[in-house]
C-alpha cells in the first residue's frame, strides 16, 4: 500500500500582515547573508533562524524546507536583475548590446556570489513543490528580462534566442563552479553566442 505525501501549503508573502511579511523577509535576507561565508550544503535551517533572530518554528511557519527558504532567497536576490542602461555607463542601442549586457551582468553576479549558483544547482531538482514553484518563478523572471531586451528582434525568434543564450550561460557557469573553466571563459562564450544569434547587419 502506498501513501501519498501531504504537502503543507505555504502562505503567500503578499497576503501576510505587515509584521509577518517583515519577519519572513528577515528570514530570507538571513539566508542570503549566510551564503557570504558558508556553502549551501553546510547551512541548516537552525542557522537561518538564529541569523534572523527568530524561533525555528517561525521559519517553518513560512517555509516547508531549507530548499523552500533558499528558493525564496534566490528569487529575492534576482529582483535587481533588469536592464539599466544609465547604470551601465554604455549606450545599449541594439538588441545585441542589451543582451550582451544582461548576460555579462548575470555572470558577474554569480561570480560575486558563487554559493548562490551552487544553491541554484541544488534547487533545480528540489522535490519540495513550494521550492519548485519559487524556482520556476525565478527562471521565468530571468527569461522575461532577457526577452524584453530583444526589442527589435522578430517575435518568432525571441524565444529561441533566449533559450540558446540562457543554455550557454547555465552550462558555462556550472563548468566554472566546478573549476573547469574561468569566468573569462564564461564571458567569452557568451559574447560568441550573442554574435551567433544576433549577427551584425
């Protein structure tokens, strides 16, 4: 006889009262901070609770697992990922320029936070449905930002270009995380891919 696992529903952050939302945000930020000097695999839920200055039971009030916490952390961390031409100090007049800028920015972000990349690699195969849902939101947000940069590309080509460049980014970053290439190699591959999918007229 097989038994079906019962999945606890996690409260929607936007539906929480202000004080509870602040507490949940503190937990998420604490989880991100812990990755500054520890690897994802070594961090325990208890460590997150202590850093956030909340009881362990409080963490489990908002999250169903460590993977759920870190999927929320990954999504929160990614919210600053967007096209910001004024901040880049460069003219981003073409789709190739905009796409190249965003891909390089993603590579730099993970270069600064390699532990988040390793956490992402674990979360991709999480069995926690709540973690899966947030990870999917993270992935969809990334795709949406890249797609929005392709302002002059025919609509029927956008999805294929984003899928191709995203695949190269993910593959090369994972190779870098495993010590198989340098971050310079990652950026070179990204530039070559942009040249291939968006050649100069």
